[in-house]
C-alpha cells in the first residue's frame, strides 16, 4: 500500500512521465512500455492517461496490468475515467473493482453500470459487503463518503508492550496510521493513541493511561467541508469517525482523502465560474464537450436576450442620439465587474463563516460607500471622456450619473443576492456570477438609457 | 505543539466559536472571554478575529494572551493579520515573533516592518539565526518557503533499539513526524525510516537494513506546486528537502503546510478571476478595499473603452438600423462566455501538465469544431429570433453568421492565448479572462457591425 514512485526528485519524476508519454505517442516497443508503466505509481499512470488523446489513451490502457486497473481508475479525473470505463466490458470492470477496498469501490461506483456494482457486491465476502453497503449509503460531500475502514484499534486495558506486539503481528500498518483508535469491548471510541506517543513511552504502561482521551471526532453525516476545515485548523493526519447515537467507531478519515477533496472542490468552483459543468477531458469528443458547456451558454443567452430587450425598449432614444449605443456597454461592463468583486468576496466570507447575522448592514454600508467612491472616480472620468468625444456636456453628465447608479446597484445586489440565498438555505456560491451579471447588464442599460431619455431628448 | 481544540465534534466546535464571537460583540465580561480565548486553538482564535469588524477585533486581540500572539498571527489571513500588526508597536511584534520557530518567523516576515525583522534576527541564538536567514532566502512559491526544520534524524549504523531510546529522550516528537530521516556523518540523506515500520520491526536490527533507501526528495528550489502534486499523488505526510549539490538534508515539508498552500493558491485563483488582487478582509475600511480592487476595474475600463470605440466607428450604420444596437451585446456576450470556457479548460490542463506540444493542433481543431456546432445552433436560434423581432431576414442572417464567426474567434483565441503565454514562459493563468473578454468584446462588435454594414446597408 505504501508504494513509492520509481524515481526520486520531483523534476526527474516529471521528465520520466514525459518520456513514457512520448513513447506511447510514438508507439514504441509495447513490451518495454508495459514494463515501464508497471513500475510507475498508479497516480503517475493516471496522469499519463489524462495527457493522451483518446486513441493513444486506449493503447496505453491496454498495456496496463489488469490487476492495477482498479487503483488507476481511482486516480483518474472523472471525465477520463468515464472514457475508459466505456471501453471495458462488465467482466473486466468487476475484476478491476474486486482489487479494491470497500471504500474505494464506493468511490468508483457512481461511474460503474448498475449491474457491475451488483456483481461486485455479490462477489465480496460478507464483512466487506457490509462495509461497501455502508460506504455506498453516504451522500457525496459528507464525511461518510471520505471515510475509509483501515483504522487500527486497541483496547485501553492492555499494556503498550502488548499493543506493540499486536502491531508487529499485522506486519504492515495501513497508510496514514499516525494514531491507533482506542475502543471498548462494545466498539465505543474511548480515545486515540498517537504512534509518536507510543514510541516515546514506557512499554509497561497501559494504553488507557497514555491515550489522548479527547480528540476531534467526526460523524458520517458531517459535511466534508467542515471536516476539511478541521484537518486544516488542527493539522490532523487522521481522525476517527463515530456513530452519533452509539458512539461506536465506524471508520476514519485521512489527510490524503481530505486533500483530494479540497483539490476537487476548488477545481469545481473554478470550472463552474467559467461555465463548465464539471472537469472536462481536454481530448473529449466535441459532443461530450458540448454537453459539458451548453447549459451555461443557454442561460447566458437568456440573460443576454433580456438585456437586449431592455435596449430594444429605448431604440427610439438611440436613433435620436446614436452615441448612446457606443457608450452603454461601458456602463454595463464596469457594473458587472464591480458586482462580481463584491459578490465573490461575500460568498467566500460566508463559506469561511466570517459573516455573523448582525453585520450585514455594516457590510452593505461599506460596499455602498466603496461603490460611491468608484462611481465618482470612474464615472467622473468616463463622463469627461464622453463629453470630449461627443462635445456634449449633458451626455457626459448622464454617463457619470449612470455609472454611479449602476455601481451602487452592483454593490447592493452583490451583498443582497448571497444574503438572500444563504437566508433561504441555498448555496450562495452556485451561479452567483451569472445572477449578478444579469442584474448589472439589464440594470446598467436601463439606468443609462433611461437617464439619457429623461435628460437628453 | 500537538494542541487539540477544546471541544470535540465539528459541529460543537462551530457552535462554540459562534458563542465566543457573540460574547465579544456583546462585550461580555472580559475576564471570562479571556479565559475562553485562552482555551481555544490558535486557528480557532484566528477564525474568530477574522469574523469581527475592526473595532471588536481589536477588543478581542487585547484579550489574547501575549505569548500566543505569534502563533495566532500565523493562522490569520494576510489582510486581517496586517490590520492587527498595524496596531502593534515594535516591541510587541518582536516579542510575538520570538515565540515562533525560524520557519514560522520567515512566514510572518513579509508583513513585519523591516526593523522588527532585524531586531528578531539579532535576538535569536546563533543556530536559529542561521535557519531563519536560510528560510528568508527562499522565494514564495518554492519548496524552501514551505519547509520547516523539525526533522528528526538518525544514523544508519545504529539499531532500532538505540533509535527508539533516542526518540524517548526527545520526550515528544514534532508534529507530523511520520518518518525519521536517515543521514550519514556528513548530513547526507541516506533514506527514511517510517515510524510505522520502526514499530513493527525487530528492535535488534540496524536502521540501515530497515530504512526505505529511496523516497521522494524535494529540493529547496523546486516549485511548491510540484511538491503539492507529489504529496497528492504519493499520499505523503512528510518529505525530506535535500540540497541539490551536497545531497545534505536541509529540512522537511509536511502535509499541513502543503494543504495550507493548496487552499491559499485556490483562493488566490478564485479571487483573481473576480478581479481582487488578494484576499480581502470583509471588514476592511473602504480605502483598503479600493486599493484591492481598483486595478482590475481600471483595466476593464480600458478594454470597455476600446470596445466602445469599435462601436463608435459604426455609428453611421447604427443610426440607419437601430436594431443593431440592441442585438450587438448578445453576440459579444456569448462570445465572451464561450471563450472563457475554452481558456479555463486549457489553462487548467496546462497547469496539470496534460498538454504535450504535439497536441496543440488537435486541441485547436476540437475547439473550432465545437465552436462551429455552437455557432450553428445558437447562431441559428438567435438569427431566427432577430428575424422574428425585426421582420428582417437579412438581419437574421447577419446575426447568425456573426455569432458563428465570433464563437470561432473566441475558440481560436481561447487556445492561442494560453499557448503563446506558455511558449514565452508566462503564467498562462494570469489575467486570461480579461484578455479573452477583451478580444471577444471588441471582436464581436466588429464582426457583427461590420457584417451588417456590408450586407444590410
């Protein structure tokens, strides 16, 4: 389990991967490539597969030792994993899944055909089957979904000497075993015994005297995000997962799973911001990419269409003063940018639990203050520019005032949208950028063209 | 060093923090609050400080035990840390820094006044001073900046028995000690000895026989991002940092520092996407927030102004057919969205090393194919909508064709911009969204209005 990559320095590792990848692209001697892939860490094989176009990827996949397919599938991004699973038949998939542990099979299960999952469950020994059923029952985004079952347990009434003998009999400890979990006869968690403490303590003492009785405990239903924050704050390597009612130890979470979770979450956020539904295989067929991207384009089409109809309502004004057409995108654009700044900061602060309910008015006052400053500054600048371009003082004035009002709208909505969504139990992050941009686009056009119609025509 | 939070379940922890925070806001009995803050983990105190407006934050800060100020400052976000450092005099700052270890002082140093750093250096014992100088010499974003000096070393020719006796003499092992580093007389790294292996192995054997001779090694000059990838791929808890030339062990990197680095990086990316220069204190004074946000607004003002001038060049056409003014933002907007999808995916794939130089033509072909599909679909739809709205077939045709061409432009630039930046050694991620939006805005207006001028007027 504690495999090491075949090379040592990070830079060498990267060069090595490049070499193997190029070998596959150049269709070098398959036997040599197979041997080379066999020597690589599963995560390295996964990174090679992700960097190959579909056809070469399948060639490489066929070179992989069948016994390692399961662990490599686990390391792949979802999109690339799907592209490989689509080429495997049920028998191969069952064989691959059977090389994995229950919690790993559960991670893979959403991407497997239902009958494969059923076959795997049937083929497992009773104990593993129970664990897999448990692992499958937890929702994504919960501690239950991050948990594994590799915890090593000891009793409090044994000596450290006896505990050490027991560990020796295990031959090898599961990865990320930085502490043993102390349980009573019924399986209830009593405390933890860090290996570092076990090593430095007199072996004649009892586990119960040496253990840490109180440590961070997770429950399967806790949000994975909260667990991640606990790992970060308290610098944990592993943490026990305990049943809420019985207090029994049901599993553990380790820092590597937390780190994967953090990376995945951050990738998802970044991709969602840009309108990609999920991580995309760079080499995906056009239709797959289309499926990943169309929804966002459609939503934007609708909001752009609404904004266009707002402009349409003022076509008479534009016909009379065509300069309005050239100036209006500036107002809407800067409004959108500044609204996005506000909403991004608020959404982040909400996620970090930094905003107490009593401070919302303080926040909105601050953002409106900043918008006023920005409005006077940039609005003034653009007002002067508009005046100089079109030699029309009133147009300059309307431009400046429209900028100020649009920035105030953007700041207000930038606070109010996440506030309302948090209030009504929605995730304030989802689609926040679309919402604010829709407001500032239509709002900006309406304010600018409306003011122009009032004062200029 | 291995402090535990005072409460156990994650949910309890959060409730507890809420309670203390509210106590401070309500100005409850200072002595009780002081005691409560003293019991909290430094990271928890930091999170409370981050969630308080400036005035209340300073009240809480004065309740913090002076000896803990250093470790709490370390846990704070940069913006909030600065807000507190600004209120402390040189003597307090030196006292706070002196409670920290060399690598921690180095992390804090960029936010401290130069004379404070000098005072701290002078006050340190010789050995610590050398370590601090070393730590200060590494650039942000390198392994050197992530590294600490808490590695525990052993010699290969001693028995495990002797090694264990040595560890017992240390009383407590540094946090995240999952392995000992085996060095020779000159300090050269020979291998590592995982604690889990030490525990399960016969104590009469020699370290040299039991150690793992080859494991991932980092160098101080390696990119922190590469180290983070190694930690993720190989599920490391700690890794040795070795001098390139001498092969000597100079320090170690632990998973908690890597996790902090990942979180910080991901926050930075997310904030940069929205045009915030850095993490912002939600309760920052208006002027501080202005400083954090003005640069992006100014850049967008320039690009919006250029786009406005493109429109200005076609004012004659708009005057003749005012519908153009209402339709043009749709073309530019959808172009921008789709360009952002492409560039985000490519930039991510580049960062993950998924794009080999031989595949760029494949990628551009795929993106242009997808743009054609999108162009025909959404362009057709909008063409029909334009025809129905304005009862003008030619206008519908121009709309559809302009959408198609703008999406092709967006796809092309979405691949070419990161390609060129990677080629010339720039970070392809920085400002990619601004660049592509500038292209698609001005380009979209030009294409649509140009086609309209050619075919409609």
